[in-house]
């Protein structure tokens, strides 16, 4: 889990195996802009700045690292926009969609994602755990999702239909619980 610490914490995302961490600090020789908290045993390979500079001389590597940095920037911009401008239901839906894109597995008309703690979801979208729990219960009652011990199953059509109706009539900024 990557988190940005200011006065509080917000979860910026979850990393998959073989992910890059701390690469932005290598570009400007600054301190990392986020903290890393592991939820299970991990192994890291540290790349010294001089080695990173050598790798950047390879045009293929430079292109891939530039694309990676742009992706980080787009995700951060998307997260800031979502957290600061839309309702909590829209933020929960955005968060589930992001997890579906990053970690989901298609299963027929559904997408299955690893189940996250409600507190982790709340930290990703800047609201309380209780609010996330209420919104997930609403989505479950509307048959937009279901959850099991290890997974959440997103029912694609039901979720899209519910969000089109509910969020279209709710308006941005309403329901900021």
C-alpha cells in the first residue's frame, strides 16, 4: 500500500508484485513523496541513482519509465478530482472501478476483485469507514455487488445502471457524508 502523509493519511494505491517504488525520487534526487506500508512479507531491490541514470540512457527504458511516470500522474490527478468534487457514492464507485482495472478478473458479466477492508477503501477516497460500509450495503441491496470472505464481485450491468440513475439525479457535491 502506498500512502501520502500530510496531516492525515490517504491510501494512494496498492502495488502488485514487481512494481516500481520510489522511482520519482530518483528523477529529482528528492525524498520520496509517499510512504510504503506492507501488508505482507516483501522483498525489494534497491537501484542506486547512478545505475538508474545509466538505465535512462537506453531509449526503450526511458520510454517505459516516462510512460510509467505519466500513469502515476494521471492516477493521482484522477484521485484528487474524485475525492474533492463528487459524492461519496461516486467516490466508492470510482474506487471499486479503479480496483477492478488494477486487480480485477473478468468472470462472465462480473468482475471479481480482492476484498479490501472498509477502512482501506475509506482512506483511498477520503471519507469514514462507516460511510464506505453504508454505501457498499446500498450497492449490495441493489444487487450491484456481493462479497465473500476474500473477494468482491461487481455486477457490471447492475452497477452501471444504478450509478447512471443515482448519480445522475444526485448531482455532484450532494451526499457528502
